[in-house]
C-alpha cells in the first residue's frame, strides 16, 4: 500500500482554547514499505523532466554556467527509462536537447549541445514553459512523472507578459499531468509571478539571491520527482454531527460538502509527508468523541508499470492504449478513524500539532504585515509582527514548541528590519518570504535557504 495516512488529534488548552476546540493534523506520505529505487534502476516510474533555462543577457556568465552544470549533473544521473529535455529561452524558445534515450551516443550529443549554448536578449517565459511542457508530454511512458523546472532571473519582457494569462497556461498544463516548479535567481525576478506559476503547476518556488545553491535546488527537485509514490492525491474528510465547525489551515484547494471536506494535496513522496491541519469546534457534551473518517487516495506511481516496453508507435496501438488506461487507473487509498481522545491527547501528537499550528499562524501574521506595508500602514506592520513574536513566546513558554524548532520559521526581527530598510533589502526579504510561504503552505519538505537569514 504506497499511500500512508496518520492523524494526530489533540487539544491545546495552554493557548486559551476551550474544551470544545481541537485540532486534527493529517500526515499523508509514501509508506516506508514502498521500495526505494536509485538512479538508473528500472523499478521506479519513468521521469520525464524538462529544464527550461533563461538565456537572457542578464544570465550571462556565472549564472548561465551554473545552470548548465546543474543540467549536466541531472543528465549524468539518468536511468535508462528516464527522459530529460533542455530548453533555453530569450526572446524566443528552442529545444537544445530533445528527450531522447541517454545511452553513450545520446549523452555525447547532449553534452555537445550544452557546450554550444549561449545567451541572447529578452525573456520569453511563456514560450520557454510551452516548449518545456510540450517536450514532456510528447514522451509516451506509462505513469511517467512529468515535471517542468523553469529557471529565470527576470520577468517576462517578450511574448505573453500578463500574469493571469501565463498562470492559465500552466494550469492547463497541470490538468494534462505536468507539474511546474520555478527557480528565481537574483533581484530582477517578479516573485508574484513565480508564486502564481508554481501554484498553478502545484510545484515549488525557490528563490535564490546567489546562484551558488542552484545545483542543490535542481538536485532536490529531481530527487523529489524520483521519490514520488502517488499523484493526484486528495484527502476526503467525513465528519459526524458532533463537529460544529471545521477549517483547513493549510492553503490547499479545498471543496466543502455536506459535512465533508475534499482537500487536494497533489503528489506525495517517500519520506516526505504532506501535512493538512484542521481546526474543529465540537458541539456541547462531546469531551471525547468519534469525529468521523478520513481517506487519502491517489493515483499510484506503480514500479511495475515502469518496466513495460515503450516501443515506437506505442500510443497508436489500441490494445496498448487500453493497457495504458488500465495503468493510469491504478489507485491506492488509506483510511483512518477520527477519534478525539479524552483529555488533551498524547504528548507526541500535541507537540506535532502545536508546531504545525505555530508555523501556519506565523505565516499568516507575516503575510498580513507585508500587506500592511503595501498599503503604507506602518502601524499594521508593527502590530502583525508583534503578534507573531507573541505567538512564539506563548508556544515556547507553555512548552509546546522548542526553541530550536523556531529555526524553521522566519526571523521576525530580521523581517521587520528589512521591511523598514532601504528598498532593495525590503524586496530581498519579500522574495525570501514568498518562497518560504509558498512551499510551507504546501507542507513541502525540501531544500530551502537558511531561515535565520530571512
């Protein structure tokens, strides 16, 4: 059973909550029993990856060289079932390396193609993404993991430049099975656009002030794709009449129903749980109760599917099309009963719930502070950031969160100094927060910058 589901139920009376208030923290992940496959091993699903590299004039020099080196590292780690395309874009976009098998001859062809690449003028992000998505969609492979990783250090200056239109394109690509992650380099990016595209593609947004960490980020994205256990995962929560109110505190797409919540999570990987935190309010007279059921279900990235042949013309054979349809229909699910224990709940569950709650509340307060800054309301900035500090003090003084666990969150004092400093420093802090907030909302576990510097 590839999909695992755990629920931590707890009360936190130390925070002033009443007996009717409780929290349910769901952790959805690839089960530890799912086999782990390394690079070059046939037992995992194929990876269809397209790396779209900004080749505008501002990338010239070290940035472009590091992007190409990170790409070479990816190509060197491919398994025989994987396909990776490389696209560069300036005023136009072009396929530098097509997603062909990377045997000895293919690897040499790719190496020569990368060695010939140069920068140009202009930044056509829309064309770069389009070529990348088409490249991964052209590959016929059962249950392939299809991902676009777009690297840019600027904003769209050619082609489509409107955020909503670009976001709509990426959303359409995601509906066809393509996940999109964005890496923004330096101080010339449009972080709002980067977040919008990452949200539309249900991927990550990594902001890097310096390009030195680029190879690490690219590796993390590739390894995350390789560790994928299931895609299109959702969490269906069915609640009993004992629950008066329920609210999802993470910012996943959520569809409420008749005493139910359908939360779209996306993909899950081995050893990287995705968290969904619910705040619930109970009716009178339910100090402990069975609150309902929760089911996580998704489409399995079936290791056995990857070993099937992918001969030329594969997609045109009606019989093989039926086989692919059958593989695409493979699903797995995990179900838990939602029981609120008497008292405050197990200590381990309380601590896990408390940390996740503090992260989400800190995120909300800091975001509201940035919104206040945009309005020119310095008083709102100070009030919101002081609330974030007060939350930290409360959680740590009550023994719910350790001091060392605060390092996973932004340094509020540093954020405040940056907000009221020179414009460049404020923009830098805003980009770092945008990256952290987006990935935290999705409870993504991966490589991030040192949070103490945010």
